[in-house]
């Protein structure tokens, strides 16, 4: 009986950790995250794959699209695992203490985390100083959002 109580306590504790709200996600005018690309595909297919409106999922104030029902279920089970870092905003911009939308075609997975950049040049700059840019980005995130309220 004590074992079951311990398991229950652990489950409740882990549930509250996941319940904390995440910072906002970069979306288009329709509220779609990462340009409608399937966030799981970067990990499973190694490339950006367009999601379908018929396989949408609402999470963290945004609509996420997926190439299949299976991809949708995968994301729904662990959205933090698949969602891009910095809410899908440009990793280079966040590292420089401002925000710009991320482009789903300008991406890279580092240490099992997805990062997006605004364009090829931003990705090039980010990759040139990648380790430090990631550290700076995490230091700036999510406070950079409130400093840049008028930026898209």
C-alpha cells in the first residue's frame, strides 16, 4: 500500500511540473506554429515536413500541424521534447537579445533539441558561434519576450 501511495505522490508531483505554462510560441497570423511544419519530422525524418490541418494539435497557445495522426500523438505525449527551443523564435536573434520569427526550413538539432533561425544568414551566424549562442539564448529566454513586445 505504501508503494502505491509513493507512486501516486510521484505522479502528482510530476504532473504539477508539467502544468507550469511555457513561454509563448512564435506563430503566424492564423496562430500556426513553425510555419505549419511537423515538429516531430525533424527528429524522425531528418528534414522539415509540412503538416496537415487535419492533423492539428493545440498546445501552448498555438496550433501545431503534423504529417500524420501518429506524429500528432507523438507530439501530444511529449510536446516539450519536440517543440523548438525559444518558442520557435530565431535562435540567433534570441542569442543577440531580440526576437524574430523562426523559419521551419532553417533548422538544426543540437543535443536532441530543435532550433530554428530566421533565414540562412542568421543560421550561418548562429552556427559560427553555436555553443556560445545557445548559452546566450538560454540566458536571454524568456525575458527577451518582454523586452521586445513590439517585435513580431
